[in-house]
């Protein structure tokens, strides 16, 4: 067997149907596209939002307000939730995630003042409310900010 003797199997390669070459050709006249209408024209297709001339859903539904694409979503923890840690512990977002105080890190961690703290902790977070900072310091703990 030589390379020059190789050929595809019978029926593997078929000639394309010649459209619009008279009725004797089998696809004459309208060339298999039916009569008139959008799909009979070249460059057919109205796009994904087209609903047959009906007002599209994207234009029917009201769009209100401003949606900031650069907004930062902070995970929020109250001071009362920190009392589950033992005294003298260093509490940061990773430890809170492991102990399921927060479910996601998001873009940062903010400590708020709700609840009471009766253990001294070193709390590391991205933001603190003023009252939360006071409560942590009053319990004998320290506050550290994460930059960035």
C-alpha cells in the first residue's frame, strides 16, 4: 500500500447541493428557504434578546438605582460573638473562618459593638466600629488593623 493509493471510504465525502440552479436541480426558486420572511434573507438572526417584535424583557423590567461594580462586601462580626474564644487568643479572619464565626472572608472583616466581651483578646480585622474598639480595649484586649 502506498500513500498515493489511499482514498476515503465510499460515502464519506459528498458534493454540496447546488442551490438556486433551476427547478430541475431540486433546490431551485426559493432555494429551500421558503417564501420571504426573516429566515429567507441573508444575514438572518435577530439576536438573543429578540422576542418576535414584543417588547423585550430587558426593556420591560424597570432598572432603578446605582449598582457599584467596585463595591466592597465586608463580613460582619459582633463583639459578643468573640467571647467564645479563650482569653489571650489572637483572633484574625482565618481563625474566625475555621471556627465558623464567619462563613466567608469576602473583601474584609468589620467588628461591630453588639454584645458584651469578657475575655481579653488580640483582635485583627480590616475595620472596627468606635464602640467595638472601646469594648475590646475595656476587656483588656488589643486591636490591630489589617491594611489593604
